C-alpha cells in the first residue's frame, strides 16, 4: 500500500508523558486529517515522583557511556513506532516534534546523523554539545523559543540554529516575545505550517 500521509512523532518534556502532547496532536489532526500521530512516553522513569524522562538530569547525562544509553533507548522507541506504522521506507515523510527535553533528544537524533527524516521542530530546547554530522542536513529544522523562557534561555535555540546552519542544515528560527517555557498558540501554528510544507 502506498504511503500518502506523514507520520508525526511528538516528544514530551521532562517528567511528563506522551498523553500531555495529545492536545497539540489533536489540534494539528483537524488540519492534517491524513497524517498519523504518535506521542510515546519517554523510556526512563523519574527517580522521584511521577512522569517519564528521555534522560536523567544529574549532571552526568553527557558522559559518553550515558549518552550512548540515552541514544539507544531513544532509537529503540522510534524504531518501534516506525515499524508499527510501516514507515521504514518513508523516513522522508516522518517528522520529529519535541518540547524542552523532548526537543533536546530530537535535535541530538538528527544533528548526530542517526535519523534522516522529513522535518524536525524543536520548542524551547537546546542542542547538546556534540559533534554535528552533515549526514542528516537534508532535514529542515524549525526552532521556536519564548523570549521570556527562564528554564532554557532563548539563546540556546539561537546557538543551535547557528551550529546547524554551519553544518549545512536549513533552519528557521522564531523567538517569540512575551512567551515562556511553553508552546504558544502562535508557536503551534508555526509548527503546523512547517509540517504542511515538509511532510503532511
């Protein structure tokens, strides 16, 4: 069966769950009725309290051995979704959409060259200090960040955009005045337009 639709995978923030990305997915679904959406839970559990994590925040997460574990867990999660939705031969129709910690792992997945996909949207994230690969530079990137974000400052997305562009990526950067560490209605519309253009 020919694939005529995109697959949009949304990655939640720290201590949250995939269910918390469903309102955004549902709002986009009304405008992208042919697209498929996946909102997985991150593979790790918080040490204290409820919720899921893409990586533990303990100051050691970027050690080589820890980074390898983080990437392996992320890639297994994505592999399962890609196979379930039968997009193994259509990665150019796949989009990653991450917020906060979800944006960090999504950016790492593409910037490291591990995932060559159709589009990447990062909200309120940052690019880990990793060697960048041009292998995935065909993936267009949209970075959206609130100017009033006090958790991850907007300079993080500005730096990420510069680094990605240097590695050959096409990057759109939007800094939103008066917005904090969240996805605003304007940010959601920007993301929808980006998905329409590139995968859906």
